[in-house]
């Protein structure tokens, strides 16, 4: 797996680690998946490695989750309105 520094919060996987795990396990490249969501080829790799942007847009998470056949929470999307403890 490419990323390894983030920890789960409240049972929800870290978005970077979850995405890296799914991408690394499959045949698709970071570049191809970045282009699939309408972003430049280096977008998802930069998100996973450099932490930029801080978070993917909700529609980007949704599209990736649908593509991989996973629930959005499996890719670490969080309820932005939930209060952290």
C-alpha cells in the first residue's frame, strides 16, 4: 500500500489509506482513475501521497465508490456534520 500514516476515526477508514488499498489491489492506475473523475492524471496519487487536497469532493468519493462497487464509507467518506469526540 502506498499510504500508511493515517489512522481510522470512529470506525471509518482513513480516505487516503482506503483509496490506496483499493487502487493498489486492482488493475487501474491512479492516473486512469483521476481522469475518470475529471481530474489531471496525478490528482489521486497526490491526494494519497502528499495529502493535497485535504479531502476529495463528495461527488468524487461517490463516483469512485460506485466504480469499485463499495459503499462510500468503505472509502473513508465521513459525515461532515458529525461532531468529533
